[in-house]
């Protein structure tokens, strides 16, 4: 078997396993109380592009403020990270913020973006290869929560840094977030680091606006999840019978995104039937909001210590540099 044929076979097998995992997780989520769908399945090609559109909305401050924090402090961040760094980015998206970091690092060894949306990831990787020709770009298609195997860089790295921007950590409840941070600690290694961005507690009105914009892009992003399940799992969701909703839960300080059934109905996937009452929600995303001290405590439980942190003047968002501690 040729190397290309072997790679194609492995890619097909990985896609088959990912599809099976998706089916199992969706069926399990819809069997729960309340019903839920893992938010990682937002990001097919259409969902990834809709999210890019969300990040450009006036109401969605998170991407804009985090980018400003990075631009204002990249010199200090790069100095703390050091030379010959291998940057690993789980859930990479378009890699725009990572490009800022890579441009300031001293001789970065390589960039390894990980994303569940293969086509979108490959487009972003190809673009970065043109923009940053001196840096090896080694994309990995996969679910970063499953800790996929990583490629070796062409030259040994002095240090591994896991970069996790965008407040994605807020999508996980405390136990899952702690487990994910512990996995990042393992991935970074004893001498490595984790650079993570997270959203801060703020007035509810501003939070809700960020997740329920006036132009309806977030609603389309949320409903695209059902369209993906119809296409990839053979489900029969009637998209016109669900509506987007965002609410704030003060305990445990999070936004919840829902898809609410507008009538009594049944949805089928394979031989399974799911009954929906009028007004019944599917929880599609949790977006936890932290204080800097509260997030540092969460990281500590995962064996990480906050070595430095940066916020904007209005304290809307925070970026922390975490380093492993001996346990």
C-alpha cells in the first residue's frame, strides 16, 4: 500500500469513528433531562463560517477585546514563553489570534492547530503557510477533547505551549473544564505552559446581547446544528419548529444557549424517537463567566499555576499564562 493510500485509509477510518462518536453523543444528549447536544458539533463548515461572522458583530465583544489584549501585551507574552516554542491550539478555528502570537515568538518550532472541521482547518492552514512561510504548520483534524496524537515538528522544540483563546474553556462545566486543563497540562509537559483566554463576569444585559444579536446570526448558527444532524445523522428535525434562545443562569454564572421547540412534536434518529413538548429546550451551549481569581482556582485544581495575567481596561476579558506545578 502506498503512503498516500495508507493516509487516505487512516483518514477514512478516523472520519468513521468520529461519525460514530457523534451519533452516540447526540443520542445520549437527547435522552437526558434536559435534552442537550454537545456544542462541539456546531462547527461543521457552515457553522465555522457563521461563527466567524459572529466574531465580527458589534455585540460580540469577546473576540475583539481578547485580540486587543494580545496586541497590547504580545511582547511580554513572547518573552515569558521563550524561544523555539511549539504552539498547539485545540479548537483552532481560523488561527487569526495565533498568527499574532507566532509573529512575535522567537524562532517558533511549529504550529499545530487542531479542529473538528477538516475543510475549514485546511483552508486556514494553507493561508497561514502563505502568510508565515518560515513556520511549519501541522494541522490535525479531530476532537481536541479526545487528545488526538500530535505530529512531530521538523526540529525539536524547546517548549510546548498550549494556546486556548476565545473563551472556549467557558463551554465546559467545572469538572469538565478541570479535566480539560489537566489534559493541557499533560500535553504541555513539565516545562511547558498553557495560555488561555476566558470571559469575565459583567452586567447581564451585555452578556445576553453577545449571544442573541439583533441581526440573528447567532440564531442561524444555533439552528445550523440541527441542519447538520439532519444531514449527517439522518435526523428529521423541522428547523422551522425550533427557535434560538439565550438565558443567563446566575449560579453557576453562565449563559445558556437553547433551541426551543415551538410545538409538541417528535424527532427521529435511526430507530429512536424523541418527544418534545411545546416550549421544551435543547441545551446547545454553556458559556461560563469567571473572575480572574476564580479561574486561577480552577486551574490550580488541574495542577496549573497562574504565572501572569492580562486584562483590558474595562475588565471585560482576561488572558492567563498557566504553568505546571509539582503534584
